[in-house]
C-alpha cells in the first residue's frame, strides 16, 4: 500500500521536468506567435526593427546570432577537439584526472565574468590591433568559443573513451602510430558523440546572452565584417524586456520563440544521435 | 620528387600541436581566474562584505546582493532537490526501458539545453506576471529551480545507478519493502553523488544572470521577505561593469563570485571523488 502511493507520487515528481518544458513551450509561444501573425511574415522577416512604431523585422538579429555562433564554433571546435584528443589518447591517468575537472571548471564561470574579461581585455586588444570599435563579431566569437569548450571537450572525450580498446590494439599491431590511429580509426568511430557535443555547444553559443551583450556592441544592422558591431536575438530580448510593453513585448517573445525553436531542434538532433547506440 | 613526412615525424608534430592547444585552453582558464582575483582581492574587506550598497554601487558594500543571492539559491535548491532526486529515484528504481523513461529523460535532456534567457522570459511571464508574484526572491528562486532541475536529475541518476545491486537484494532478503530499501539503503549510499548534483546546481544558480534579472529584479534594498525584489551578485556585477559605475567595486564583486564558484566546484569534485573511489 505504502509502496503503491510512493510509486504514484514519484511518477508525478518525475514528470516535473517534462511538465516544465511544456509550460515553457506554451508560454513562450503563446506570447510570441500572435505577434508574428499580427505583423505578418514580411514585416517579421525584414530588416526594420522599430517595435514601438510597428517595425518588427528580426532579420539582422537572426543573421547576427548565426554569425557569432559560427565564429564560436570556429574557435571552439579545433580547441575543444584538440583538448579532448590530447586528454583521451595522449595523457596518463594522472593528467586526465587533473585536467578534466579544470576544463569543466570553465563551465562553472558565470557568463557575466566572461563578458567582463571581454570588455577589459579582448575588446581593447581588438580595437588597438585590428581597428574598429572592438565591440565586434570577433570579440563575441572568441569569448563564446571559450564558453562552449567544456561542452565540446567533455562529450568528445567521453565518445573517444567509449571506443573499444581492441581498435587501438589492432591498429598498433599493424604498425600504425598513435596519431594515425586517432585520425583513421578513433575519430571516425567516435564521430556521432563528437557531432552531438558540437551541436550542444552550438546551442549554448546561440542561446548565450549576457556575455554577448557586454562585448558585441549591439548595433542594429547586419555586420559588414567581423570587426563590426553585431546584435543577436538574445541580446535584443535582454536589452529591451525591462521596458517593453504591448506589441513590443510580444515581439521580444517572438524572438524568444524563434530562439527556442532553434534550440529544441538542436537538442532533439543531439539527443537522437547520442541515444542511437 | 615529392617530399614526404614520415609517420614518426607527423606523430611528433601533431602531438606538439595538441599539447599546445590544450595548454592554451588551460592557460586561458587560469588567466581569467587569476586576473579577476588579482584585481578584486584588495577590495575584499569586511566592510565591503557587510555594508549596504550606496549610490547605485559606487559606494558601500554588497551585503544586499550577498543576501539576495543566498535567499534565491536556497529557494531554488529547496524546490529543485526533492523534484530532482525523486525523478532520479523513479527513473532508476521504477522504470524499465520504455516510453515513460524516454519521455522523462527527454524532458530532462531538453531542459538542460534551454538557454537562460528563455528561462528568464518564461519566469517573467509565468511567475512574475501570470502568478502575480512580482519581481521577487520567490519568482527568481522558482525560475532557477526549473533551470537547475536537470543537473540534479542527471547527477542523482548516475549516483543511484552506481549503488551495487547486492545492496538492494540484501535489504529485500531481510524483509525490507521497496520504499524502505530506497529510503534506508539506496539514497544513503548514493548521497555523496546526489549532493554533488545539488552543489553543481547551486553553482549554476549563483552565477546566473539572464534568468534572474527579469524575475527577481534589481532592487538594492535589504530583502525583508521572499516577496522582496532583490539584486543577486551576478546581476549587481553585470550592472556595475556594463554601466561603468565603479570598476574597483565591479572587480570586488567579481572576485566574490569567482571565490564562491571555485569553492562550490572544489567541494563537488571532492565529494564525487570520494564517491567514485568507494564504488568503482
């Protein structure tokens, strides 16, 4: 009897995550979708963002989000993969045990601290070295690239470790070097895990807000170069939500709906890849 | 004649490249921590930690933000821990592979990937406006509870999974029911692992900005109840840095944040290792 009640109660508790997800989906879309219909797709996908005067175009922000995400991946993938390969294949147990938690610590540093480091070090450096305002696609890409490192490293590392040891032994037995084994056997075998890690990293980059606001400059136009200022979907939401009302608020939730949709699609892809074992 | 690099040479070249890139990652991390601490540590006086914030943060200390962060984190943890641990217990002890487990796992995995600004939007429209809780510690805490739920579920799940099966069988053979076994054998054994998840969740909550700024607000008064609006350390730091109110105070606040995060991660790491050493 007691066990039966406990089981029912635990089932209810266990549904909390999926119920939260459904509530989030419902409220974000319920607040955002009506505005997209009201404004019309033409207006919504245009370049003119003047939400207090009927301009609800999010195109430049969508492009901005995609640009900084691509930049973050360009920084995060090579460094993340290199660190994962180095840890999994070229390190002793002792080094693995020390470096893994150190790299995971990167995930614990608050995003405002990354933004701050961007403001005081990276932005002035870019301004003085390459010119331009400093607050730029480049600055945002580098900081976001660092922020997504732990995701890419952890998941790729686990994927590499999951490759059976017989692969390595067979490869060494026919005279291959460690590096040849990594490139020809281990990376292809761990491919799906690595791709999942990159997709999750991509989700983190596209959804990051505070660090991007602090260093991207937030100008409302499509950047002409990586040294130009850029504004993302997330920055627009965070910069304007504090004072937005009416349709303006609806428009911010519409931005949120688009962002949420992208994230859910990325999550589902990553989940499908990792559970297909 | 083409010039070819032998496999031994390429091995050495790529080893050096990998080593250098890994070293850069580690150096960047240490640089960030070192830089913030070096610039902030001389701000850390007892007065800074225990004084009210004055003139928007230009003067005075950060006591209201310390208290605000503490209260919001407590609310989030108190709500998310039973939900997270309960979910994990149900997943491991009551489900087999099948649609129910898939749905619950999907919920947790998906929630883990939702960015904090979406939690901010949701908390704002759901807790602050629809439930009429206003900008408050309660709204912020509830929003963060949803955000840290997947961290607690996933870590607790791993911890409960690693409790050896013989423990359960011995308990059953002594006449223990399922619930008794879970409460007296499984959870106590998995406790260090579960705590690691809770502590990592606390770490996420303490450093969060986007999800709390629109749910708890940014009031600088000392919080008097869970319905008070408050400004967490991360939000205070963000406002100080972005509006250029006071660089020394910003560095000081950042140093406090970093020290808390380092301590939390260190404790979680130690707990996890004691747990792993015992059961693997």
